[in-house]
């Protein structure tokens, strides 16, 4: 059973909305002093990559948890989705820093 174009579009809009909300969350944490910076700031590419890689590691941990291979994750698809949204939001922030005005 395949998805209709409308279903795909709805899912895509939902995913993009989650990513945008996470970006707003990152910026509000920065404004409140909880984060020193985001990947949208003027950081070295190596530091941005390290931040992104750390989040990708959390995706891996959640996948291993779902598979029952580690016990320190949430073992849920919701936790995996949250980590994937964070990876996408960090990637988006990095892209924002590369957009020429």
C-alpha cells in the first residue's frame, strides 16, 4: 500500500515544522544562556561538524536501543524521531550560516 502525494506532502510539512520548531528552541536556549552558540553562529566548520556528529551519535544510540543492543536509550520511535529532528535542525542552522546575503 503506497502513500498518496497528499499524504507524503502532509508528512513532509509535519517534519519540516518539527525542524523549524527545534531551530526556534535552539535559538531560545541561546537567548536564555542555556546554549553558548548554535551552528548558525560564526563557528569553525570543524566545531560545527563535531556538534552534528555528536547528535548523529545520539541517533545511533536510539537505533541500538530500539534493537535491544544497548540499554541506555529510550527504546522508542519517538525518541529516535526527536534525535533525527535535532540532527536536521543542526544541519539547517549550519546551512543558515552559509547563506550569502
